[in-house]
């Protein structure tokens, strides 16, 4: 789908506040609510808009520790490993990468004991696992889910 400036304006508004009424977005970009609604539906159908989510603070719900984990897996076992990783509670992102690590994960845990359990009892026990490196996040200074549209 080719996006025009109107589509991008709608996306910017939704990224800033996904709960903003279409009527308010329409007023901001000087279009009808029906047009905004139609364009949003088209972008949803095309997969441009993948969903609407609450941005929940992990610490506020008991996940005070987060980490990035580089994984090396046995050659030929990547697909199997990727499938199994997505089913593990606490795994927030699974990224297939180039370089030293085959996969880089972003994980959350209640504390370092929970992180240790996640790493040694869930991830390291998987068939195809070769080695890993865990980098505990000491603090997040900046984070954004908004794309520069």
C-alpha cells in the first residue's frame, strides 16, 4: 500500500494516542470522520496498522528486571528454536539477526532469580541451544514505539 501524506497524518495521530476519536483526527487534518475511518480500515486491511495496544509499564505489574539475550543455536535448528521461544512467558521480542548472535531476545522477569530461572530452565534447556550472553538492563533512558512518519 502506498501511503500519502493524509495516511501518514492519520498514523502520526494514532501513534500519539490510539484512543483518539476519528472525529478528532478528522478535525485536525481537515477531513470527514468517514474518510478517516475508511483510510484506517484500508491500512488495517493492508497490514500497515497491526493492532492497538495498551502500553503497560512492566515494573508496575511486577516485572522489575529486563534483559537482552544473545543466543547462538545449532545450524539448521533456527526455525524450531524461534517457534519455541515465542511460547515462553517473559520473552517480549525474538529477533533473527546477523553477526555474533543468531537470535537476540528482549525478556522481562520479576527479578534476577526469575531471570536466572528463565535462562537456565526454559531457554538453555531447549534442543538446539548452543550458548548465550545475557545483558541486564540497568535503566531505560529512552524508548519509543513511534515511527518517524
